[in-house]
C-alpha cells in the first residue's frame, strides 16, 4: 500500500473524520493490508500527532474526542480481521484487562486486548475507570492468569499500584501475573510498584503475556522483566 494511503489514514485521525477513517480501513483490507500495519503506520501515527498538537495548545479537548471517534471507527472495521487470527488456537491464557481508576483512555487498552485475543488469549475487557477491587473481583471470577492494567495519565499511573494492592488484599497476588502499560508507564515504574512486567505497545504486550504464562508454568525460572 502506498505511503499516501497511510498518510490519509493518519490525516483522518488528525481531522477527526470517522467516515474517512473507516473507508480507508475497508480499502486497506480489500488491498490485503495487515490490520496491524494499518494501525501502526496510519491510525496510531495520527493519534501521536493529535497528542503533540494538544500538548502544544493547537488542539482542544473536543478535537481530541473527535480523533478518538475516528480511531474507534477504523478499529471497528479492522477488529474482525484481527480477531480471526485467534479463533483456531487453544486458549493461551486468561487475561483480565482494563484502564485504571480515574482514566478514560481506552484505545491503547482495547488494541492490547484485540491483539491478545488474536494470539489466542481469552480476554475479559473491563473497560475504563476500573477500581482495583473490581480488577481483583473479576480476576477471581474468571480465574485470570494475568491482570493487565493500562494508564495514560501521570496522575492515574499510581492506581496501577492500587490494583496490585487489591490483588494482595484479595489473596490473589501469588496466582496472578500483573502487566502494566500506557504512554507514561516505564519499565522502572513497573518494577517500582511490583508488577511482573511492562509492555510498551500492543505487540510487546502479547510477547510479555506469553512470557508471563511460561513463568506461571515454571515458577522456578528467573523472571525477566
Ligand atoms: Co487524553 N491525554 N486526556 N484524551 N489523550 C493524553 C494521554 C496526553 C498525553 C495528551 C497530551 O497532553 N499530549 C495527556 C496526558 C498527559 C499526562 O498525564 N502525561 C492527556 C490529557 C492531559 C487528557 C485530559 C486530562 C485532558 C483534559 O481533560 N484537559 C483528559 C483526561 C480524561 C481522563 O482520563 N480522566 C483526556 C481525555 C482524552 C479524550 C477523552 C479526549 C481522548 C480519549 C478517548 C478514548 O480513549 N475513548 C484522549 C486522547 C485520544 C488522548 C491522546 C491524544 C491519544 C491516546 C491514544 O488513544 N493513543 C493522548 C496523547 C498520546 O498518547 N499521544 C492523550 C493511541 C493508542 C494506540 O496509544 O494509548 O499509548 P496508547 O496505547 C499504546 C501503548 O501505550 C501501549 O500499547 C498501546 C498500543 O500500542 N499500552 C499498553 C497501552 N495500554 C497498555 C496496557 C498494557 C500494555 C501496553 O498492558 C496491560
């Protein structure tokens, strides 16, 4: 696919144009483009531009919301193709996923969930603004192997630690691996709060989830975080 098409996808996000975003996603699928390439080279790049423009005061909250709607429109078209990849595999592990309390950013978390599903994980997406106790209750209900906590704000990152504390309080911490991610999150932060791993993007989250499943199966293996 030409770089013009990726540029068009990127611009559709900056312009907050859901119809264009979804039409270009459809064209990409027809042309045999991998959904993840469309997301990474087109739409997510557009979101990056939006974040920069917002930070410079060149875009405002309603613009950012329109961009999010455009991103969701594109993902709605690409999602079924992505998920097809996961239907014929044995369950790789059970993941309870959500964005932490006080934080309503959902796109990155949803993308992580989609890719985990595409790679055979059974994902229970709790949505956004999820309290630690709810993560713990759902981890118990679904017998989760992994709890994944996303945070996009420096102010809500600390609630990732709260999720770990809730799992400890519920007596689940030893049974459940915790992975954290989101734009402001770092490997150092993951280590500081006692998470089992950090992933910088959705594909790395799949690799990390596989690694965490291996660690669960062989608890004596030294953990590489
Ligand atoms: Co907001 N926002 N936002 N926002 N927003 C950011 C995050 C910001 C960096 C923009 C900026 O200033 N440059 C900034 C945060 C600053 C900070 O704290 N460091 C910010 C702000 C300030 C705010 C508000 C406070 C604005 C206000 O009200 N004044 C407000 C907060 C609301 C709240 O949550 N309480 C707010 C609101 C919003 C919208 C609602 C308008 C909208 C979200 C809509 C929605 O999700 N439905 C929005 C958006 C769209 C953004 C930006 C532009 C884009 C986020 C996004 O979707 N990125 C963002 C700027 C940016 O990040 N560049 C920004 C695309 C997505 C694919 O990437 O989410 O990073 P990302 O996910 C990646 C990785 O991080 C990783 O994998 C994903 C895929 O590769 N990952 C994980 C994510 N979660 C993971 C979990 C894992 C592993 C990996 O394991 C569990």
